[in-house]
């Protein structure tokens, strides 16, 4: 599907914000609700000993879905047995060494492995479906939140298909481990809401209600209305899929009463975690929908910087998965964002390189200055343009901050221009506080770089951003921020 720039930003935000919510809640899992205003950080720890900024089983189970759907993109087999079998085999391998696997999911995986072993073959999707049905027959329990937490990638694979098809596919995916109608319908409703948010930028969890039978739509409407009158802390049984759904939506709704945009994303995920109990899962569920509405650019840099988890991925990898799923084109190894090098050979004047007039520990340059990172002993790079995966060799991922900034004066070309430019300036300040020499760059250091440099200069020198820009233009004569960026500087 051909997405416009803002839809592309929103598609890439789904998995990153899901993982951010997951990692944010990991250190608080099974704890009591927190007071209003209590700090919420990616501190790690919790009952399963996750590292700071490490995601949990919620994201780890979503990643194989995204990867399998990406492989199936070329043939439209998103719900085919072959695609689902790829998913369950990845889950089976992951579960052998995972720090945490949900009780219901763990029981189904173990039973499915026994079915496959008895038949003398590898595990298949049908083994999971049969094991999930048997689990309910023996225990009467099958409506945990373990399928809702991982369902988001499916929505990205169905952006160009009918919502009714997405609803049906979500039920099939849920039934691999959670065959209860509540679980299947929750996955369907959340996926349809994600799809709607990516395409329109609007948060509407009611979008899928017309696709349910009338009596079931009535049940879910009452649940949604209850969530909108409540706070996440009011759902003490959020291990149950319905209350996990309600907890996530109540966090989004409550935070949205006083915030919008990136501030809403952050406030809602913190509200979800403060709700207590299954904190990582509720925040992950909320994050997937918030990311769909506000995009990758709305996820705070401090969350993205060290975000990581199984199977050795980071936030950039999740961004790439989301982008390619949304495009429905499969992997494109020779083009951005997977290409090793991004070609700027058609651009001139990319070799600009000067010291920041307010801090000689900050270099300002064009993309050509990346070739001098080792020579200048650069400890961190802040990039404002597209790069290949090997354009900054030897730099640890946590020391390379990337921001999506389109050098355009058109307001709608950047989803959150003032926020992203401010985040980039804050990243420079963060690295400098760590004692690192920083390279801040775009393609030619003419518009994006001086804008961020002026915001940083204003902060460290205690002057206005426009005064900082004037100082910059004395050492960087080509600095000419576009009119939109000039308005950001004037308003800062």
C-alpha cells in the first residue's frame, strides 16, 4: 500500500510504541497501583529481572508475527497455515529460553510440542489451535490477555484490506493460544482501531463494533463506556483480556482529556503503568494504538535510545518492521531503511563541518562529515536525515540518535515538528552531559542542523533561539532554516 509520509510515520510507530510501553511496565509488573504523579521509568527489574529498557514477552511474541507477515506480504498469505506455522515455531524456540512466558501460552506451547512429537514432526499451527482448545476443555480458562498483547502487527498487514477481513484474521491469530470469544473479539477490535489510526490519525476503539454481532457489539460498547468512566487502577483483573483492553483504553482516554500528540502518548503509557498489576501488558496494548495514532516521531528519544529485547533487536529494527509491513512490499535490502549506505552523491556541499559557537564539544556538519567521526573522536552522533545501516561505523546504537525531520516549510510534512526538533536538541544535551563529543548533522547543515543547534545553543547559553541562530550563522554562513523551522525557533 502506498502510504503518505504521515501514515508511514504512524505505521512505524506501532511496534516501537508497543515495545516502549512494554519496557516501561516491566519493572512494575504485579505491583500495586501507583499514586498519581509517581515517576515511571524504564528501570527494569520486576519479578523476572529484565534489564533497563528491555521489552518482555508482549513484544517478543509480536515480533515473530511481524516477521512472518512480512515474508507472506508478497503472496497475501497473512492468515495461511504456512504463515501461522512460521509464527508458532518462532514462539516455540523463544519460549525455551524466555525470562517470562504467560501461564496459558506456556501450557499451550508445551501441549503443542507434545502433539507434534507424537506425530514425529515439527510443531505446526494446527497443533497450537488444538492445544488451545484442549486447554479450555480441561481448565475452563482461555481468556487471558496473552493474545491481545501481541496482535498489533496484524493490523499493519491489513491496511489495504477490508476491516472485516482483519477482524476475522485477528480471531484466527488469537485462537492459536486463546480461543475464547472475548480474546478473539478484543484482538479484532484493537486491530481495527490500529488500522483506523494509522490511516486517519484518529483514536477510535469503537471503529470495529459494527463488525461484531449486535449482541456482542453491545457487550463491548458497555465495556468501552465503563473504561471511559474509569482509570486503569480500577481494573484489578487486568490479566483477563477484557479488563486489559479496558485498562489500556481507559489510560488513553483519561490522559487524552488533558494532553494531545506526543505528550498524550507519554502520559497515557505512564497512566497505564501506574494502574498496577499486569503493567507491561496493559502499557504494551495501549502503546500499539497510541503509536498508530501519533507515530514513531512521537516516541520520546529517552525511551527509544536503549530499547531492546529478544531476539537481539532494538527500536530501529522495530521501526523497519513496521514500515515494511505497512508498505506491504516485503523487505527491500537495497533501499532505505535496510540499505547499508544511503546515496547522497547527487548532493553538493555535504562536507560542511564547524564547531558549535556555544560549545566546542559539539560539531555541526553535513552528511559528509560522518567520514571524520573516528578522526575527531566523536562519541555520539545525532542524525537528522536518512542514513544507511553502515554509514556510521563503530558507533554503539545507544550513541547514535536518529530523528525524522523533513526539511519542508509545509506544516503537514512533519507530524510533530517542534517536538522532534526539541527532542534532537535534548539528545545533544544528553550526550554532552555524559561527557561525549557530539556530531550533529543533516545533509548539508543548512536548515535542520542549524535549527537544532540553535535550540541547543539557547539552552546552554541562556539566550533566545533566534540569538543563538545569529551566532551560528557567523560560523556557518549557509545556515538558513526554512520558514516552519524559523517559527519553531521564534516560539521556543
